[in-house]
C-alpha cells in the first residue's frame, strides 16, 4: 500500500483546503513533519486514518470533533486521499457528520456522513461506491488491514508502540488478540468450560437419580419384608443398604426381586384355590334359588288358571254381543246411502223451484225444454255481438279523451312560450352591464399576488428583526462566558504546570526511595547507592496530577464550548440582522400594517372579479338555454295540434257503428249485462230440472238395494240394525277382552304343563334358602383376601423390578458419564490454564506466545544494530506472581551483564529504540499475516527527542533501511538535528488568525 496525495478542507486545525503530495517525497524516501506544538502535525495522520476508516481513535467524542472550529457555516469539511493497493490506484473522499445553519429559513440542519470511493482508469476516475457502508466493504477487501492493524503497522502514533513494550501481560494479550484475531481460541476455551460444567451437572444429576431409585427400592423392600426369609440362606434379615456401593446395593435389590416373584407365585396358587371354592358355593346357592323360583311359579300358574276358568261365562256373553255388532256394522253403509239419497232429492226439488222463480221474474214465459234451448241460443248471439262492439266503444272513449288532452296541452305550451319570451327580454342589457364591470377588475389576481409577496417579505424581515433584538442579549452573555472560561482555563493550565514541575523536582527522590542495597539501580545499574537523593518537599501524587489534568481538560473543553457558543450567537445575530435588511422593528411593523391593508384590498377585488365572472357565465348560459327552449316549445305546439285533429276524426267514425248494437241501452256494456243475466237464468233452470230427475232415480235404486240386503240378514227392519250397532271403541274393547282372555288361557295352560314336567321329581313343599348364602359369604371373603394379597405382591414385585432395572441402567450410564467428564474436565482445565497446566497459560495465550516469538525475532534484527549489539528482546513464559495470567512476558537481555532485565529498567532513549524495533517487528509479522501486503508508506509520530546524538544516528540508519525498495517514511519530530538530517520536510504552521496551513518542501536533487 502506497499513499500519493492527501487533501484536507475544514478538518481539525485546517480551515482552507490543504494538499500533501506524498509522491514528491518518493525520491528522498524519508520526510519530516515539523511544526510548533498544537499546529496540527498529528492531524495530518488523523486525516489519513479518517479517510481510510471513517474514524480517529484519539477523539473520544466522535466524528463531530473532526470539523474545524475555524469553519464558517458555509465552509465544507472534507478529506480526500489517493493511494495505490491491489494493483490499482484509488481515491477515497469523506465528509463527517456535522451541524450547520439552514440555507433557507432559521434553525440548523445536519449534514450526514458521506463517502465516495473511486478508481483511476487511465486519466479518468470511475465511481465504485457512494455510501459509507458500501465504501467500507470495498476498503476491507482492498486494504486487507483492520484499523487496529493499520495503526500498529503503518501509522505509529505517539506512545502507541512504547505501550506495547511496557504493557502488562493482560494488556499485551488484548492488543495481540485484536491484531491476530485469536478470540476464537478464547471461545474454544469457553465452549470447553461450558461442556465441562454440563458434563459435571449431568454426572451429578444422573448419580442423584440412581441414588433416589436405589433408596426408593430399598424402602419398598423394607416395607414388604423382602430383605430375608424365603430365598435367603439362613432366613435372617439382611438389609440391602448395608453396603454403600451402588453395584452391591443393586445386586441385593435383584435378590429381593427374586423373593418378591416367589411370593407372587405362592399367592397365585392360593388365589386359584379360593376362587374355585367361591365358584362352587355360588353354584350351590344359585341351584337352590332356581328350584325355589320354579316352585313359586308353578303355584302361581295354578291359581291363575282357576281364575280364568271362573271368568269364562262373562267372556262368552261379550263374544255374542261382538258378533251381532259386526253383522250390523256391515249394513251401516247401505242405511247411510239411502238417507243421503233422500236428502239429495229434496235439495234438487227445492233448487228447481228457485230457478223457475228467477226465470219468471225476468219476464220470460218459455218453460219447456225446447223453448228454453231456443231462447238460450238467441241470448248467446246477442252476447257475441256485444263483445265485438265493446272494443270499439272503449276506443271511442279513448279517442275522445286523447283529443281533449291534446287541446289542453297545446294551450299550456302556448302560455309557457309566451312567459319565456317575457322573462328573457331584459337579459341582454344585464349581460352588457356585467361585462363592463368585469373589465374594470380584470387585473385583481396579479395585484393580489404582488401584495402577498410584499407582505411575506415584510413578515420575514420583521420576524428576523425581532429575533435579532432578542439575540443581542444572548450575544453579550456568551461573550462574558468566554472571558470567564478563558480565565479558568489559564488557571487550570498554570496549576498543572506547577504540579509537573514539582513532580519533576522530586523524581530523583521517588526513584531513590525504591533503591535496595545489593540490587541494581534501574538508572545506572550499580548495586551501591552511596548518595540517594533526598525529598525536597511534599511529593506530588499521580492522583493529583490526574485530577489537575482532568481539570485542565474540562476547562479547555468548557472554553471551547463557550467560544463555539459565542461565535454561533454572533453569527446567528449577524444572519438575522442581514435578513432584516438593516431596518428597525418599528419601521418594519408600520410597513407590515400597510402591506396587510394592500392585501385586504386586493383580495376584495379578486372576490368581486370572481363574482362578476360567475354572473356573466350564468347570463350567457341563460340566453343560450332560453333560445333552445323557445324553439322546442314551438315544435311541440305544432305536433300537439296535429295529434288532436287526428283523434277527433277517429272518434266520429267509431260512434256511427255502435247505435245498432246497443239496442236501446245507453252503452254496449249495459246491453251485454242484460243478455248475460237472462242466459244464466235459462241455464240454471235447465240444469236444476236435470239434477232433480237424477236424484229421484238414485233414491229409488238405494231403497231397493236396502230391502234385498235386509232379507238376507238376521235383522227384520232398519231399526233392528241401528239397535245392534256399537261404537268402534266399544267393539275394540270387547274384541281385545275376548282375545286377551283366550290368549292368556292358552299361555297359562302351556306354562303350567311345562312346570309340572320340570318339577315331576321335586317335592311339593318350598325349599329353604337360609343356608347357602352363609357359605357363599365365607368363600367370597377368602377369595377377596387372596386377590388383594396377590395384587399387592404383584404390584410390589413389578415396582421393585422396574426400580432395580432403572437403577442398574442408570449406574451404567453414570460410569460412562464419569469417564466422559474426566476427559472433558482435563481438557477444559488445560486449555483454561488450570491444573494440570503447570504454566497457567490459556490456549489463546499459547497461540499469541508463538506470534510474540516471531515478533521478537523480527524486532531483534533492528534492535541489535540500533543498540550496537548490547540489547536483545526475548519472550518469557515464566509464571506471574500471585497467580496472575502469564505466557506473554517480555525481557531485555543485556549483553554487558548477561542477565535479563525488565523493559521498565531501560532509559528513555533505550526504551524508544526497543519500542521502535518492536513496533517494526510487529508491523512485519502483522503484514505477513494480512496476506503479504506490501507497505510502501510508514509514519512514526514523535519519540526521537529522548535519543542522544549517537543513538539518533543509529535510529536514522534504521529508518534509511526502511526506505529501501521505494518505501516512504514520514517522521514527526521537534528535534533540530533531524531537521538537518532530513531535508524533505512538511511544515505545519499556525497563522495569526488561528487556522493552520501546510507548506511542503521536497529535498533539492543532488
């Protein structure tokens, strides 16, 4: 990876766009980034980190700190970086999220985080991604380094690599874990620990389950008295829980199961014997009861037969009455027929007399059948003629009504047309007046729009003027707050400086307090300490310095916040004053009243114009509609006149043909009604005479048939038949009583005969039933006791067998779980750094220790040269004190003494060299782990001020080696000697106005 060009605008201390051309330093290979403290040297490296990863770790408050405090609201904030990687040239452009005033209106708006990734194809840039999330995904593939790896191998910030050298075991583990992504091994250990706990829990649970099963089985054995007795050698009791071994106890349970099963077999035989005895007793009782019932039934049948014989005379009388009633019932229908025929004949005679009376009342005198037939034919012809003329008469009425309606309609249409002409006469004059008035207010909409625009402008300026007047007090308060916070910041800085000076003055005394006779001095290495420094005053503690630093940081932050608030208030006041146009609130209020009056007048004109336009449109529509209506009415009048004339002609023609048909009646309908009445009367008289003759013949036939049937029956007269008749219910009751008596008599005789045959050998006396139930009760009690004992023994044996089998199966499972738990526990303890792991080194630490050994080997290649062969780093896996984690220790082997030393014992310059060598070694290993990524650009931030002249030369030779092969190295330093040794420089200068600028000077060619 090689950087080519960096552009910063509105970023950190840089307000205006600044450009860094890294390619200009390619020939030198090394360049110096210099400038005064606070000018923004580290912000150049922050720009590189932000462009690639969208964040700067040293800013704890997030991306909002990235925007320059010197920016005006309209100034942009943007970082653009060109670099080469993966065989291509790329450009990434980012803008952080920040808040700016709205371009229109009041208030603020948030500019979102933006990112654009481009690739160079020839002389043009092609867009690859335009969203931050998409850009990040593409950069992950292109760079091959995480942000942590980038900060460890490319951008070595202040104290970052020294921290790795001096870190504790756990701190170094955390850093290596991030760089080499070994958290997976920690997850392996967590998973093994989880499995160990699960196996331990399963083993404990299964063992507890087996114990519960054994105890339950032993309780059953004790309760059932199965510990000894049958099946034991000597018959003495031997409790199954005498031995705590589960297998021994289970074996004892098996023997108890065998004794329980033997007891079940014995009780089964006893139950069978009791059941047989109970069955015999029940059968004996059942036989006695059967014989007793048969004897009782025989005696009852004898008594019932005697009662039936005594009732026989009464039943014979009922049978005679029933037979005579059935003969009479056969003649009932014939008697009813004669009576109905006589009744029908009387009704027919009366009907004929009534029909003759009605016929004579009509003035008719023909009464013979031939005369009635001729008269009926005449009346039928008259009805046919009336029916034919009825339609013509109805048409005549319709034609007359149509004529009258047409005349009335024509008169109404003429009146409507005259009224329409009167109403439309004044409309043209009104239309002319409305058109003239509308022309006067034709420009009202345009005038209203102009008045409203003027009103909106005045209202906007008036609102801005009012807000500006309100904000003036806020500006004054903010400026006073800036003065207070600046004074507090200076006081806090002065206090921190005083504490640091006091701490430095007492540093020698603090170091002297840690010296022990016989042990090496961490500064000079000597074992004798003849003149240790004495304390000059009260020591300054780290807590006091930390408190002072936090107070200073808080004061600086408060000053920055107050300055930002004051600047924002001033800018907001200036914007509002500009929006108000420089006018006062009073003058703008007067202008606002005038604008309101103008808008109100314009709105009135617009309403008038709309009303007049609506009236004009209505009048135009009225004129057009009236003309159309006048034409329609004229056409309709002509049509109606023609229809009335046609209806009158048709009515005169129809009236002349109806007089002959009416025959003196007023209408054809009256003539037809008279003919229909006379014809109906003739037909009624004819039908009544025929009906009377028919009914007389039917009566004579019925009387003859009745006389013949009576001669064949046992009855002499119809009255005798009526006397013998009985109601249906009575006949049914007599028949049922006779049938029931006959059936019961046959059934009793048959049952008695069968009982006599069955009891032919039985005694006549009833048997005694008191003795058999006692024997049955005794047998039943014995059988119930046997069944209960067998059920209890079988249940006990089944329960005991089930518990023994489950306990045996569980014991085998416990053995398997114990073996599995032993394997998992040993592996989990070993991986977690517990016994039997004697080094107390976790699996992740073991992996990281291997990586650390490679890092140390790579670092020693440079440290040996920079320290003239005196120092070498070595990895230590010695156990840490008080059980702390171990395995990632670092020691410094001093060739002068041949003894390893802790890194903290090195001097400031030696620590820098060792840290630089370690950081470079770490960079090489991490780069190799990242897929062999070539690093063509490297940055080192500060640290050279602690080196003497000779050591500085050694460090510079090391940096010279780094630039071989086209690599470019950027160094941030204040050391004057480095300015002389590194002619290619990037100078960061703070202008008197506050913002910083970048001045780039490449070395002159030799």
